[in-house]
């Protein structure tokens, strides 16, 4: 009986060892599967960035705050939809958020807003929310242009690609300063001054050259632009000035990166509220 007992114990030990080895093998296989599952999206993302970073087109007219400033941003948001081009006259977009996205237009829009009403723009960015009261009293045409583009989802998925501490501004409205909606609008006044919280249109050194790009003022250095006064102020930040300042602080000047940002800042959407 003693011998049979020892044989049974030996058999049970061997069986437990076999089961343990199988468990360890399954655990290793599961771990490898998770590593592959995480690695493949990373590889796809890396390939996407390589393709998009080095395949930009710099042939279009630029919107810049200072005409001698060159601004670049290499990272492109993977979720942006190009949209459907609008040919001929630009019809007024739907106001309920269901308008099909468009990013290229043959003509500037006609008047689509009611200047007697109030309009608020909410910038949903990857750094936080910025809310702006748009000035329909002083700059109805400029506000109309911005509202129409916003409702066409022109800004959805674009970048804030410039943070310039020498002027205390952050600039967006595209992926680089070369992006335009395909048209320009007339300057609506002159002699503007620039203070913290302003939202103004970016433009080249030529008159009537604004299109879709804009900049926020995040500090006192923007008063340097007062002597020009040609960048049309069309709104004021009522909420999220801290977000503007946070984005401005992402500049890479000290690291030799000029006006570029230390991380990608995406404008997820711009929502217009009419009241």
C-alpha cells in the first residue's frame, strides 16, 4: 500500500506540474497577443504621421499676422474630413449643426446672420473651452464670414498652430498659415488696438486679404500691432482666457522651435449660438 500511495502522489505532482506549465504557456500567449494589439495601432499611427508630415502643400496664399512671419505645424489631425467643395455662390449653411462639412469655397458668403441678434462662438479645443462674444454691431460682415465657416464645420479638426510670445497671440483657422477657404473678404474698418481676450482676423500684409484664419490675444505684447491696426477685431473672450494663456505658454521659442507648439492643439469644433 505504501508503494501505491507514493506512485499516486508522484502522479498527482506530475499532473500539477503539467497543468502549471500549460497555464504559464497560455499566459505568455495572451501577453504576446496584447502586445501585438497595442503595437499595430502604434505602427499605423506612426506611418500616418510620416506620410502626412512630409506631404504638405505650401502653394496657397498665407494668412499671417505679420507678413514676414513663417509659421509651420507638422502634425495633422487624423480625424479631419476634407469636406465637399462649394462652387458658385455660397448658400447660407444650416443652423442646427447638420450641415455637411465644406472647406473650399468659390465665393465669399452673402449675409447669412441677423446683425440685430447676438452670436456666441464656443471653441472646443484639446486644451479646453474658449467662449467668445462676437461683435455684430461693429463688424457684422466679419462675424458673418466666421459664423458661416463655423456652421460649414470648416474649423472642425483644425489646429492652433502658432503661439507667439513676442506678440502674445495664438493663431488658428487651418493646419498652417497657408490654409484659406478659397476666397478673401474686405477689411471691415481700421485703426484697431489689441488687448487681452481679443479675437481678430489674420491676414497678409496686403489689404482685404483675410479669409478664414484668426488669432487670440493672450497678453499685453499684442499692443505692438496697434500701429498697424489692420487686423479686424470681431470678438472678445468671455470664458476660457486661461485656456488661451495655457496654449500661448506651449510655444517652443526657447527650444529653438520658433512659434511652433510643444504639443498638438486641436480645435475639435466651433459651435455658434444665436440669441
